[in-house]
């Protein structure tokens, strides 16, 4: 591994993917909102683009400011979303349960991570790297459009929730 801090090292360097067939990945995708607009053939195609990682409690999926772009789909376990406050202390924003996604903003905008994701309970996470996402957009445009629409709806819902929270605070 390079001399980067562990959180800045690539997920590929920190964790070894586990073997899981694309059919099994497709089964996991079918129970998420991510596949709600996809037909069976599209889910199977989408599944081919994921790697699956097993992580232990205390592991860090990514830290706020990390540059690597990928999205995670939690299969099993529990993740925490953390954000640094003005003093640099981590504050828990929310918990993430199975079937939910994290890190999707980086697929769209390529910016460093806006929050940290830590593993609370042993977790299995399916990872879609930005390169594979771009392959879908180029080679499977119908699937790509459906995925982009899902991500836009998800980010819009999260922005509305944040706006409502901020309005309630003022």
C-alpha cells in the first residue's frame, strides 16, 4: 500500500473483493429501490458491473474529502453517515441499512466525498466504480438513463429533506 492515510487509500487497496456471481448480485439489486425502474434483463446487466466487499465494524468505506468515485449498495449490516462540524469533530447524520445506497454524488459530480461512511456492524457492500458507471452510460444508454433518473430523484429527495430540516431550524 502507498504511504497515504488509510482513508485516502483506494478501497481496492484496503479491502479484497469477495466472489459473488452476477446472478446473486442481481438478486440483491432486485430488493433495492435502485432497480425499481429496471426490467429483469437490465438488472442482470447492471449486476455485472459491481464488486462486493466484506467489511468489519470500525472499517471506513470512505472519509469526507476522499477523492475516489464509487457508489455503494449495502447488502447486509449497518453504516453510519458522519460529517465534520466546525471544530473538526465527527457528528453522526444518519444510519444506513440494507438496500440503501451511499456515495452516489461522486458518480455524478466527481467531487471529493461530502461526508464519511463508517461501518457500524459487519457489512457486505456492492461497489459500482465510476469507470463501470461510465461504461453503462456509453454502452447501455437505456439502462444508463434509468440509472441517472434514479440518482437524480434520490438526490432531489435528499435535498428536499435537507431544505426542510434547515427551514425547521430557523
